[in-house]
C-alpha cells in the first residue's frame, strides 16, 4: 500500500506542475492555482509517507 501512496503522491506533484506551468503559459490564474493546490496535495501525501517510513519498525 505504501508504494501505491508514494506513486500517487508523485503523480499529483507532476500533474500539479503541469497545470501550474500551463496556467502560467496561457495566463489562466485559476489553472495556476489549481496546479499549486494539487502539487501541494502531492507534497503533503509524500511527507506523510516519509513520516510513516521513519516510524516503521525495522
């Protein structure tokens, strides 16, 4: 399950970057904002997974 979450986080980060760049290229502020939000969502998901990995017993 953790690999699934990590992959989803990377996907959200990438999709957010694309939206942010596309919004900037065409001057669409709403699209840029959506991209920033999605990228942040991916960043949070990745941070959550790193925290889970850090406390996981070895």
